[in-house]
């Protein structure tokens, strides 16, 4: 049983698209409904491949179909088939949308970059901190040895007044007086208002 089967491309059995477009050009809504049924799927598929965003694809596909409705009178049958004409419109609209989205994104980035102001100048902040530390060291050197030792133990080493008194073998009241006098001199040297 050797039978030869010839495969041929199937013939288009749907409505004549050129005829439908011609009727749409005259405002025939039924013709547009039939044309829509044929072209909506391929248009959406092409647009979705270009945009990759389902929501935007649907929006652009709708715009393309609306454009086909509005510009059907411009279709010239002698220049080609209907489906390539429609898909060309769809592709152009999809590419326009991609460019528009990219341009909007670029504008937003440019505005954001122009509006960016750092909260502080890091270098200036470091320099200022270094100068303040240097001024504190200079002012500590201006204290008497007993005041400097008391302030350093309490404020830089974290000892309590009682512990400073024990370490320096001095009465607690004396240490408190030295600390108070030392802090007053530091305040005056640093120029801090009381």
C-alpha cells in the first residue's frame, strides 16, 4: 500500500481581508468585527513579543486595531496583503512604545541624578571631626596634670568618680572638684557656651 500523499499549504478559507478592509473604510462595523477576529491574535502576539509586558501589549494592540479602523481607507491593495500591512502598523506602534518607555525612564533617572544632594560632605565631615579632636587634645594639655588625669580617667576610660578617687588615692570630694574645674576650663578653651 504505497500511496503518495501530496502536502500543500492550506488555502485561506476565511473572509477576503482586502474586501473586509475596503468595507471597513466605509465604516462597516460588521466587517470590522470579522476583520478583528482574524487580525487581533497575530497583532497581540507580535506586540507581546516586542514589549514583553502583557498589560502594555494589550493597550498597544488596542491602539493598533483602532488605527486600522481609522486608517482603513489608506490601505492600498496593489501594494501588498492586508496582514503584513496590519502587522507593520503593530510593529511600529510596539517599537514606539518601547522607545517612549525608555525615554521616560531616562528622564526620570536624569531628574533623580540632578536632584541628588548628599546628606553631608563626607570629606568635610572627616576634616571637621579631626579638627575637633585636635582642639580637644590641645585644650586637655592646657589643664593641670591632676585635672587632665581625672578627666581622662572618667571621660575617656569610663571610670566612675569613686573609681577615679580610688585610683588616684584622693578623697571623692577632691576628685569631683578637680573634674568640675577641669571641665569648666575645657568648656572655656573649646568656646562652648554654657
